């Protein structure tokens, strides 16, 4: 599990410097949070080995960082918690966009035909798409539904599932009782379980 002792004051200082146009502040910010975002990406791919086969972690992290920096041009996170909630959101959006492009490309391959009457499109798509289509669809649906959870539950899922924090640490960060965190987590899992017809990645 990554180190979670990030300095909120330092974070806000770097964000302010970035908003004032100091590009070196972005380098410092990204150098500090890069490892965490890589961990975050790997967590999002956990439980979906077929999806991991086409999603390059480094590319996802880079795309997510660009999205995050664009957001930080106009939005100043008021806490470390808020910052990493934004980070989780942008990693999730980057992965979903990649997934949709991948699925669209696979569908076009499946629809292809050949001059000899065979269907090479099906064969070509078998490795990159067909074997992972079910995983890909579930993976997309899962992360989309996380976005639809009530804010308090989405926050807990973000910290536990995506960031890998133990419930007791989440409780300290949110300044609530551990039982409250546990209840929110269980409620979120139940909702996701129902929305996804009982299909969930390891939680």
C-alpha cells in the first residue's frame, strides 16, 4: 500500500503555483503523486486480467495526469482527500474512454469480411477483443456505476477500493466513526452488486 502521509499544505502551494502559470510546479506535483496514480490505475484494473492486457499502465497515468492538470487550472482542491478524489475521477474517465475506443475498434474488426469468403475479422479480433469482451463490458459498467453512487459512499469506495486505505484510516481522514465507514462501504457494495447483477471485481 502506498504512503498516505501527503502534506495538504504543500499540495495546495503547488496547485496555487501551477494556477499562476509556474510550469515547474506541475513537475513537482506530478513527481510526487505519480507513483500514487500508478498504484491507483493498477487498483482499477484489479480483477480484470483481460483488460490489463491492452491497457498500458504508464499510458493511462500520463493521460490521467493531463486531465488532472487541466482541471487544476481552475479548481483548487481544499484537501488531500479532495485532490485524490479528483485523481481517481480522471483515471476512471481515462480508462473508460480507452475501453470504449477499444470496444469500438473490436466491433469493427468483428464486422470485417474477406475476399475469399472467410471472416478474418473474427479471427483477428479473437485475441484482442473477443476473449475480453465480457470482462471489458463488466469493467466499464462497474466504474460507471461507482460514479453514480451517493457522494459519501463514492468517497469511501474511492479511498478503500482505489487507494487501498484500511477502513480505520478512512475513518480518521473523514473524522467519522469506523462503523460509519463500514456501513457506507457495505451499502455501496450492495448497490453495486445489485446494479451489476451480482458481478463484481474483488472488493
